[in-house]
């Protein structure tokens, strides 16, 4: 027996379930197919649980430094089981919230593995979804007018380096740790790797980071990357850049894992209790029936046009499965844009230069727009302004003066090209800069905005003033 829908969505991660909610708002009959839990990677294996752990690590460090604030609390003791329990509680609460939203929107949820079928008795064109029920019952057939692929991604590993989930782990595995190791080697100094390095170090774990590029956080502005490396070293994290891991030669012996790597022409090695592999994520494109369609996969990702349509115009794809910015908030907006487009509305696709990107380590990092280097490579004549948090009263009060705010502007037009931050709570402050980008503001217009005193956001106003050499407190 088949069921007809206007839209069937494969995957109930952030992109998928947000798209379903938008479709329901438009009066569209919509269904979601998900073999795991509603909320997907972000809720269960990514954004939310990792940030819950990072918050516990931050509190642990704050209590250790409480005497600096005139509060004598004694030596704190970390109860990692309670840390994990708190994390699970947060995830469960949000999971129930997503379930409620599906019921509120009258969105049908099918638990099972969905595959796209080719032309059949159900439809003359590809797109019928066969749902393999996980309880062993007969497959269900969903016949939609449109399909949205939002199957997400999974952690990559290096060639020859097999993940075993215990000693050689992905970030998914690390979230399930029952106890903390004494030491860990993190392969990869990108966003996820740095967040884990910061968190585990703050929990008291001996951390080594091996990064292939010449900087950690290699996609950030170079000044930010350099500041982050200094901050990590201050935490006594060993950071080795320009390190090519010899993944096929990793060895385990006596409860220790040895990772050999090439560095400046020499072969070296680091030994630790566990290894976390954080070298990016791969799209979930296998076993979803793409071979039954004309959908193209390029470099491991589903190819789409500016409206997120695949080569099959009634089949759309969004989120990690199409590459680009693999961020939950990007997937959500792509999902909304795709749903609006398939329903004849004037949709607004995501512009990568307008997207705020965050790293929730300690210190935090956030940016929007072009780095100074990227702006110059695009032919802009740039001028920059930087202002340190150490000159901000609220940062001194807060007890963390690490980092700075940096503006990158077009020297000819004063157009704001990019804003980059590293320091306390910058992941909360970046939205002001993102709004400025959306409104096509100039740096001087941001400077004209009266920022409250004392506040951390004063660093934004001062950095904007600094572009023209007018910083008041610098």
C-alpha cells in the first residue's frame, strides 16, 4: 500500500526537520523518514552534546580559579559521570521538543531506512520512497510530488587508520566516553579538533594536536589562528602544525597508541592512551537509491543548483550532503529555501559570506565574511582594525582578556568585508557583525552604533573605529 505526499524528506536532522516545519506552515502534506532519532547528528552526536561538555569544562576551570574572584571553594573534584548525565538530560529535553514540533505541525514521521526508487508502478518518474521498517515489517511506499534529501554526514578517517570506537575514535565515539583518558592525540586542528582539545585539556587530560596545515583552524583569518595556537600552548596543549600523519603505521601496544608523523623532513611519533580522529565529515550518499535517478555526485557530495535542486528537478538536497558550509544553521536555512522554492515562493538561498561561523573552544572563535587574505586574493584593497579584549573593562571584570576583534574593510568603498573574533563569548557577539553584513553596512556605521558600557561588545565598536585609526581606548 502506498501513501501520497506533497513532500517527503529523507533525514530528520536540523535541516530536515526545520524544512518539514516550514512545509507544514505552508500547508504542505509532508512526511519525514529517519532511521535514527529526530534531531540527527547536531542534537545527538554533535552541536548540542559537545557544547554541553564544553560548558562543564568551563565551569570546572572557573571553580578552580574562584579564589581569583575572592571566592574560596576548595579544590574542585570532577565527576565525569555527572557531566555525561547532564549532557544526556539536555539532549533528551531537546529531543522531546523536536518530537512535539512534529506533532504540532502534523508531520508524519516514518522510522526506517528510506531509499529513492526509479520509475515504477507508483510513479512514472524517480522519487517514490521505499521505507525499510527497522522492525522487520513490510516496506512502506511513499509517493511524493517532491523529495528533499537531508541525510547529513558522518566522520571521516584517514586511509589505513581504522576507527575502533575505543582507542581510536571519531567525535561520535568520544561523546560516549565513560571516563576520561590520561592522554589523547587529536588528529586534525580544525573546528571539531580544537573544541575537543580545549575541552579535554580543561578537564585535565594531556592533549597533543597534530595538524597537517601550517595553522590550526586553517580556514580562519591568520591572526585568529595564531592567537588560538598561543592560547592552546598557554593551556599546555602540545600543538604540532605541518604534521603529516603516517596513518597506516599507527600502532597499539600495552594500552597505548603511537601515531607516527612527518614534520619538517623528520619522522617523529606521539604516544597516548587514546586517539581522536577529526579530519572532516563525509556525506551520507550511499544506499539511499541515488543510482535509480539522474542525480549527480561530485567529489562525494550531491550536486545541486542555486535553488538546491538536483538533476532531478523535483528532488532537492540540502545540508552536509551537498558539502559547502557543513553547519546546522546553514542546513536549516537551506531547507527553508528549498521548501519555499518548490512551492513557488521567492526563496533566498544561503550566501556563504553572510553566514556566521563559530568555534566553541576556550577561547571562543567566531567570524563572518572574508578573511584579510581571502579579500586580498579577490582583488580588494583592504584596511583593517583590531582591538584587544584586554582593553575592555567588562573583559577584566569577567576574568578573561584573551583575544581581540578584527575588522576587514574595503579601502575604496568602506564596505565591510569580514569580521573576526577570538575571546570570551564571541560566539554570542558575532550576530551583530552578521547583521551588519546582511545590511551591507560600512565599518564606520558599526562604529556609530552606541555599544553599552561596560560590555564585551564594546570591542566591536572599538575595532570598527580602529579601521580608520580612531579607536578611543586603544
